[in-house]
């Protein structure tokens, strides 16, 4: 062993001697680089001065898509600086627990905080960023919000210089007076008034935690916007304070404090445009432009809204609702199918922070029949194939409950295009059963319906329904709730010949120096073959022509009516359609389930006020633009694949109902066949049957003990054989 050791030492000595010059050369080079790096770092630090005063706060301006017409000004509405001594210690600790627990230990940049943020990101458990409070103040007071290495480096340098110039309490005071808390409140004094109606010195520890939660996301963690998310964030902060010894044990068990529904400081964003500003703010936050910089950074934001279309939407909806009973609500969303940009948006007239009907899921009724047709065309089934439109019919996934057409219209040998015009339920239910409801669901999601609304998956039965987690052929009747804005995206995908583009409000953002911060680049995703979209469009043009069309413009569309429970009343009334230049959706209903009636106490069907409003809007929005033709139909698929054994021309026969449902007289007499064998004339209109949604959650709920056609239900698991019971038309 001793000899082996001596041999190794000799070998190592020879290697060192042989490579001494090379090591000395590389070592010298490394030393020079380190010295140059240190000198360069010193020069970089000296090159970034710490200003005496923060940059002035400036409001941002939102423009219509022309880049010249101002849509809204978004900026600080309320700010009152207060000394740190007026901020209760528990409130300060709540902010520290939420944003920077080591604030009084680090020197501006916290390695521990950076490590904690990296670990939280790797484990998907993080709610705390890497920036210290000093860094956040440096960014908000002196820098832009752009996410670049240069900005982060400057932020760190300024944070270090701030720590040398000011005491910790002075930095915290500046931070609390400049941070944005939402609702137009800039600084903690304004936030105390906006959320609790008190001055900052009267805030309780629990109220302070509510405000601390808002710093991370002043919109999402506003309890008036997302109560569940706000409470979760608040509880996390309260538990953190307990674990740090900054709050009494059990403090997190105290009830969540009452918060004002809305701040008067947001009145500047009242009216329909208030919801547009909210949507723009949320979209920018998702793209890295924070809410603080939008309200204080003097940005120039060009939206996708068209001034003519937006004015038309607001005027037409306002006028239509003014003539109807109190409580009727409306949503209108219009999308440019060429870009995915929202051209007009109406979700309510109360303004920023209020409920947005355009984003609330509702049963879309027969506006979903075109999706079933599109999937059938995908599978080689022609829109001229013939199907059994008899009423009633029984289907396997309805647990023995018969399905009916409106007013029991009969069309025992019915081409799919004619069945679409008559909005017959039975042939499209059979078609959905043939092509597969799951395939229709996947197509709907590809065309613009999100996979989830909150924590609830879309287009499937809920937990208390007959087939939880599954999609039944009821998707053909539009029974699964979908938001009007998402229905608009679906129809925009049809209008763009099968290409879906991301729906968006923001076209571009420039900072206060005129430098471009963001540009929308909506790439199209092919979700339908152009020939399939053309055939669906041809059928929907026939539907719209059946209802009078749009003056001077080729257009396609589909109405929809969802009945309220087992009554003759209507719950949701829809019109969805498009031209090649604009896709638009109109919804009418109530904030909570209830009958939708006009001033004469008649049910409002889709072909009534929604269609009229949609048509008037489209004419006004497209005024002065050239008419563009719809693509010619490709006439895809086979015609011999329907469920009618021997095609026979047969007119729809109207089966009289007791008291004619006492709703609305027929538009024409009972239709008779035309020369082609297709039924001619317009069949009478009447409510279909349906079940109410659960308000904001967007779920539907059947009337106990009744089927979709109002007949008694047989016993079945859960809530009955057809928990939604609603028929779309």
C-alpha cells in the first residue's frame, strides 16, 4: 500500500508540472474576468440612479380599434397618503405575511424569498412571489412592469439603494401608500374606505388580511368578484400570521369580515362599458400587464371594439329592454371572425364590478343543433339525409321519458336542413345519438366552449343528474349551460370557415414612452373543414331566410328557446348567427330562473325579441360596409343514412294542444308541401319545454316528478330520469 501511495504522488506531481503553465494561463484569465465582472457590476450599479421622487402616477387610456376614439380612461380615482403610525400593527403584519415575511431581516433582495418562490413554483404550492416589498416599491415607483431581465436587474439595484437611503419603516410606509388595491383605491387609506367604509386606523386584523389578499390580484381577490378565491387567500394569510406568532391562536376561525358590495369610486366606469374595462383589465393581467400599471402607468391600450358596433349594441339593447317588463336582462356579444377580436359587448348596464350576463353560462337551447349537424357532416352524413321527426319519440338515454317537438309538430320523413328550419327536437336528438354525444362535446370545446366553468366541467351531467360526468344526446337540445360569449366564439368559428381564433379584447398596448408592450397575434386553429362549415352555413342561411333574413346581407343563424320547468313559459331566449364579417349572439333572460315574458305577458321566444334585436344590431353595426357572400355549400355526405326506411314527402302536421297553450297565435296556417315535397310555410311558434339554470352557476334544474314533455316521470336514480328536462328549439 505504501508503494502504491508513493506511485500516485509521483504521478500527480508529473501532471502538475506538465500542465502548470496551462493552469496558470487559465487561472489568470479567470481572475481577470472576475475583476472585470466586478468592475462591470460596479459600473452598472453606479449607472442606475435612485430618483428623489417616484415617477408621477398617470391614468391609462383605452381606445376603440381605430386607435383614435377614446373608449375609457382608467386611472387612480382615490388616493390619500397616511403615516405608517396610523396603520395598525396587525394590518401591517397581514401585508408582510402575504408579501414579504422577511422584510425586516433582508437588505432589499431576499435570497430566502427567491428560493421559497422557486420551491413554491416547483411544487405548485406557491402564493408568494420572489420580489420583496422593497423591490415591489422600486418597480411601482420608478420602473415599468415589463417582464425582462434588465428590468429585474434594475429593480434589484434600486431596492438595494432604497435600503441604504431609507429606514425599513419609511419603505413600508411608501409601499402601503402606493400599492393598488382595486376598486380605484390607490394606497391603504383609500382601500379601507373602498372595502369597509372606514379609515385605515379602524381596520381590524381580519379586515387588514382582506386588503393584504388584494395586493396579489386586486380583481380576482375582490370578494365581490370571486368570493371563494378571496376567502381562500384570506384564510391562507390568517393561518400564516398564526404560525408566525403575529396573531392570536384561533384568529383564522373568526368569520370572514363583511365587505362592501361596491365602491363609489368605480362610478366613473358605470354603464355597459364598465364591464368592458373589467374584461380588458383581466385580459391584460393574464398577459403580464398588471392591474397596478394599468391604473397608474399611463398606458395606451387599443382594444378590438368597433365604435359603430358597440354604440349599436348599447343603443339597441337599451331600447329593447326599456319596452319590456322590469327584470328582463340581456347579453350581446359580437366577434370579428377574421381576428377573434370582440367588436361589441354588452353584459349589463350597471358598470364595473357588477354581474356580467355575457359570461354567465345558460342553456343555449337549439343554438346547439348546428354543432350536431357539423359533427354529422364530419362523419359523412348529408344535411339532405332524411330522419324521423315524429313526436313523441323515445330514446335510450331518456330513461323512458318521451321526447316531443314543439307543439308536437310532425315530420316523419324530414331532411336535416328542414328539421333545422322547423327546429325539431326528435331528429336532432336521434342524430346526436348516431354520431355520439361525446364527439359533439369535443367539437363544441374545439370551437370555443371552455372545458370548465370554475370547478365544473362543461357539457356533461352534473353530480345530481342521471349520468354524472357523461354527455347525453341532450346536448342536441342545448341543455348544458354555455356562456353567451362562448356561443359567439362557436358561431365565429363557423363564420371563419372552420377556423377558431382566440376571443380577445386587446389589440395592442404601448407604455408611457410609446414603446410597444403587447400586440395580439391571433393564430387560427382549424376545427372544421371549410366544406363542413359551408354546408352548416347553407343550412343556417335557410333557417334565417325562413325567419325573414337580414336586409341586404347574406347571413346565417339559429334561434333557441329554453322552457321554464314544466310550464309554457320561457326561461332563456337566444339568437346566434353571423355574416362573414361579424358573428353575434343575443341572449334574453333573468338573473335567476324565472319566466321571460313581454309587456303583454306572453312568453318571449328566440324568434321574437332576440331575433329582432340581433337583426337590428347587425344592420346598424355593418352599416356602410359591403355585403360579403357566404360560401357555397359543398353538399357533403350521404343522403341514405337517416333513420327513415323509405323516404316519403310528408308535411308537418300540427297536433292541437289544450287551449293552444294560450301563448301566441300561429304565424301561418298549418303548412302544406311545396312542389319539391318539402313542407312550405312557417309553422306556428310556441314555447318548448325546459328546465331553469341555477343563476350564476349556470346549471339547470328540472321540475320534480315531470319529464321533458311535462308527463309524469317514472322512478329513476338521483333526481329523476331527466334532471334538466329542458328542450331547446
